[in-house]
C-alpha cells in the first residue's frame, strides 16, 4: 500500500471509528508503527486529525473563525439552545459562555424570563439588550477575537465575584476519552474559572462537536452536570456521560 493510499485508509477509518490507534493499525496493515505515526503527524499538520497519545482523534470543525462557525450546524445549535434555555428558571443567575451556540441561547429565552445573565461575551451581551426582563452583567478583560470573548487575568478576577446557579459552557470537542476541549489555552482556563463559580455546569454541544477533540482540555466530563446535545445518545463518544437530549 502506497503512503497516499494508507492515509486515505486512515482517514476513512477515523471517520468510521472515531479514533485511530497506531499500534493496532500497524499490525493490521503490516507496516512499522513509525510509519503510521509519521502518517498521523502529516495528517495533523494538514488539519485532518488531532494527534493524541497512541493515535489520533477527529479534529473539531468548531475551531474555525467566528464568522465561519456562525454558518455551521445552525439547526443543531438551535435545538441545543432551546434545551439549554429550558434549564433557566425565574430568579436564576446564569453564567453564559461565548460562541455561536451561546448566542443561540439568547434567542431561545422566553420574553418574560426574569433572570440575571453574566457573560464574558460582548456579542451575547449585545443580543440581550432587547430582552425586557433579563439583567445583564459583562465581565471585562482582554478580547480574544477568535471567539469574541474576554479572557486573561482581568476577566478571571471579575468572575471571582460571581456566584451562579448554572453555567452554560461552550466547547469545541466532546469525547469520553479526550474530555471537553477547546482550541486555546487561555480560553480553556477562563472556562474553568467560570465553571468554578457555578453550582451546576451544562455543556452546549451541537452534533458536530461530539466525537471531536481540540488541543486544550477544559474539564473532564465527570466535572460537569450534563452534556446538552442533539447527537444520538448511543454515540460512542458519549459513552458513560450524562446527556440531556436536545
């Protein structure tokens, strides 16, 4: 099998199985494990997979720029947003993450909902300007333009003054082995800070994020209350996870 043919095989297997294990593939294909690892390095460099210890996982499409992400899986995000909005009760204080699914949550809130929403996303805050009953607090700090959210020391310090009923967390990847991941270390740290300020944390996970992974861990799945997703509950990447169907 030529190297190009082998990479096509690996891509097909990654799509079918949701992961690649280098040692198993080397045995199956009758090639050196170093050859498989080299293939995975080249595939990762081309943005076709995420290398992990011993193999690779599907790369998340949610690491694209904000404008591009706004056009991806819009119906799925709307379903997740409706399920997430249903968790918010009158009088709740809610930490709402940034991102396109969080923005969809603002559109799903009932117009008579009386609640307080704290966010580090200027776009989320702006979307709530017209809501008649929701009080909005914005956490300031350095703007991370990729996701249109504030991060860094100032934002983290501001978050320490908040005690919330729940946190609606956005991530770019959900995987039972790789955990809940995102593409930037500072953003991952900010998300952990926000999660530490809420009694419960729910993950906003449209279907394209299930089974995918990004380089930086936000939280292990057992550190959140549940995953809100419209992906099939039997999806292998949701094995053992608590799921709220959207």
